[in-house]
């Protein structure tokens, strides 16, 4: 029992000691009694100087010194009576008349030291010069001595400037906001205030057109001021201020001034942004590195392929040149050798006839080789011209079959011709010599690579195209060669000379000629089974050919720039003039159609999709040019239509363009204007 009482006594003592030490007594008994005897101790609050004291968005008083004074009240366990002021001059007056006992915030000056004591000078901020943004940032305070400077009336900076710079032009305002506004509006040239206040107000009030340019040799040190004659009150405030630890002071400062005083590199936001930028840059560098590596590999591969292709091309051309020598020398030897033999008087008539046939055949072979070389040279340099004319397709095919019948019989081959084109559709518009050369090369190619069996030629019309198919039962085309058979110099000398002879240019020439006459060529082949070549060329009905003007001389020759032009013109003189201008143009030759009214123009465009350009007269009978253009554009939106009329006002031009015309020519048509228009729209149509 005594032991139990002993332990309980120790525990009670420990609790008492802990409780008594948990809140250290700051004030003496007499000071506590003095506070208890006061009906009120007035504290002057001027909530217009942020961030020290101000009215926040919730309409309550907030700020650094407000928090500090609340801490003092907690330390001494006493609430002072707050007296709020909106006029600083009135506050100073009440201090001097002893209507307030404590001032929450005041700068210490020599004049004020006569009747006030100052406490808690733990924060100092320099006074700075604030101007508009367009003012030079390098100016100093000395350069504003002859300018208007705004400061709040009765502030310590006001007293300081008036005492030290009596000639300075000072504009006094009730508070800092009004001072800053006066600088913003140009009423004042500069404002001087504490840096912390300036930074806070510029940011919170959105005064983005103002800036701090320099500081002056005077600092703002906010303090809590107490009337000197209040001895006990001074003692209380002094003790309470000393009881506030440095950690508590720093916590208050960090809460209000963290963003202002903390270095940017110590802020988490800085490191987040820095890390993000660094990561993005790193990813960018890595991406660029891998992209460059990829491009290097890609270019290296392309260069290697190009090198291999160049080497292969060089090898093929070398073999081709060697083959030319062989193909020319062989018939020349035949010509020269058998020509010498013909001089002999001992030859029989049969031998003489045989040798003559050999010379003729050798001559034809030589001419064929030279022709192939010349043709591929012209095609390679893009100098080949196209000459369109009416062509009897059936008659052309029969001539080719007759030409190659004997050659086929020499190899015991049969040539069959299956024509499915109606008699009235045999006449087509094309370049007859080139079509003859294309089909001849295809037939010759089939005979050359066919040892047994037959060659069958089909002809028929499908979807506005004349289709000619040449099918053989030859050796076919190897899979590896099917992508290159239409290329020049694609066969090796050994394959050509050793096995079949020839230069290997026939298919390349056929492909180039087919492209020139607006056709298409394709094939299908199986090795050791045979090949089938399909040629498609545009089909122009005989009814359309009959509409051609006699002046075109049966669709006479034209170059690659030749196009089919429809002249919609009811006037004979105007039509003759345009036709003459077009037919005389250098580098152009045209197939010319004529329509005497808009309705005929629409019908011709509807029936003939080969029309490349329309010269449209606006004023015509039956249907005018506006309505005709609208209908033509519905049929063929891409077909260029050029309006031509004697009426060339701005309204006429706008109406023609609105109808769908692509351009406008005024009558009489100027050849210098017509030529660039043709160059422009014919080239666009070709593309």
C-alpha cells in the first residue's frame, strides 16, 4: 500500500509539472491585472497596405502583421479592440490625440519616435521606383528629381522625401493603389513604394503596364507601434514580441512571401517544368538520332540499289552495243558475200535467184535493225511525233498477217485472225504507221519465241477501246523478266543473239508508241505455255469522224501538242479566222470541230470524249453559250471552256465565269492573247 501511494504521488507531480510547463507564463501578475482592468485597448488597423494588412476576397482583414498580432494575442491570452481606418491622415491624428493605444503597422521615423515605441522589426524591404513599361529601365531616382513622383500622403516615404528632397514635385494620394493608377494614366511619372507592396499590387490589380526599374536608398521596416506613456502596455507588447520564436516568424513570412523571396530554382514547379522540358528534349534527341539512323540506312540501301542498277544498265548497254555489231555485220556479210558470188558466170539461174533472195533478206534485216536503233533513239529523246489519220483497222491487220505468214511457215506455225469488229466500225482515228509498228513488233515477237503451235490475233471493241490481242503458244516469259520486258536494253546479248537473234527492242518500241497514241498495253504469260499481249487504243466512231471539217484535210498530221478543239461559232467569218489562227500556230496542230449553235456544241461534247478544248461563242441561235457551257460542264467538268464574244463588259465576263467558263476572249480575238490561253488550258487538260 505505501508503494502504491508513492507511485501515484510521483505520477501526479509529473502531470502537474508537464501541465505547468506546457504554456509558459509571459506576463507578470501586475500586467495581467492591468489588462483585466482596461475596458478596451484600441489597436489602429489600416487594411490598405498588402501584404502586411489588407481586406481579402472574403471581406476579412488579412496579412503578415495581422497574423503576427494574432500570435501576440495568443501568447498573452488577451484580445485587443480593433479600430479600422480608411484614411491614414486620420489615423495619425488619432494617434497624436491618444484615441488609439497601438498601431498595427507603422514605419519608424525620428518624428514618430518622440511619442511612440516600435517593436518587431523583423522584416525589411527596399523602396523601389515604379514607372510605365515604355520608360527606360536604366534610369535612377536622381533622374526623377524634376518629375512628378506619387506617394501616399502621410506615409513614412512621404516624410522622407519632403525632408531630404524639398524641391521634388510630389503628388500625394490616399493610398498606394491611387498612386499606381496615377502613374498608369500619366498623371505622375513615377511611384515610390515598398517592393513587397508593389509586387503584390501589380500582380493582384493586373497593372501589367507598370514595372519596377530601380530601388532607392531607403527601406520600409514595418513595426508595431505603442504610445510611450503607456508603460505597462509597452512592457506587455515587448514581452509578447520576444516570446515569438524565429521559427514562428519564418512560418508567417513563408506563408505570405514564399513566392517572392524563394529562389526560382528551389521551387517544385521549376523542377517539374525543367524535368518535363529535359525529358521532351531527350526524347526529341533520341527520336532524331533513330530517325537519322533510319534515313542513313534507307539512303545507303537506295544508293546500293542505284549502284547495282547503274552497273546492270551499263552491262546491258555494253552487251547491246556488242549485239548491234553482230546484228549489223551478219546481214552485211550476207549482202557483200553473195554479191560477190553473183559476179560468177558459172551460176545457174536457180542459184542466182537464191543468192538474190538472200541479199534482199539480209538487206531487210539490216534495215530493220537500223530502224529499231533509230526509233528507240528518237523515243528516248522524246522527239517522236504523232500523226493521226483515218485507218482501216481490218485492212491493216490483214497486211500484217500477210507480211508474217511466210516467216511463220518457215517455223511450221499457223497465224489465225479472229475479227469481231463490225464492218461499220473498222475505220478508226489513230497514227497508222505507229499502230502498224506496234502490232508488227508484237506478232514478230510471238513468232520469234514460238517453236511449235500457232499465233492467234483477236480484234474487238470494249468500252470505247479497240482491243487487239495476240496470243501465242511459245516459251512464255520468265517471272523474273516480266517487270522489265518493256524496258529498253532489257535482254542480254546471249539471250537474243545465241537463241533468237534481234536487238530486243521490239517490245520497248511497242510500249512507247502505245503511250504516244493514247493506248495501253498489257500481257499475261506462263513459262513454257505461251503469252498473250493485249493492246487497247481509243475508239472514235465513224459518225464522229464525219463531223470533222474538210479543212482539216482528213485529220492531217499533228505533233504531240496536237489537240481536238471544238469551235462553237455561228458566224462564218469568225469561224474561218479562228480556224486559220489555230492551224497556223507553231508547235500546235489541231483537229477542229465546229458547232453552229450551243445545242450542237453540247451534242458533240456528249458524243466525243476526245474534245480537249472548247472556244465558246456566247451569242448563238437555238442555245446561247451560257446554257451550252452549263450543260457541257455537267457532262465533263474538267473540259476547259473559253468564252469568246464581242461583248466584253465586266458584267459579261462575270456572267460567263458564273456559267462555268474557265477564261474569256474578247472579239476580235488577239492571237497574242489566244496563244498563252491555249498553252495554259491544254497543258492543264493533259495533266
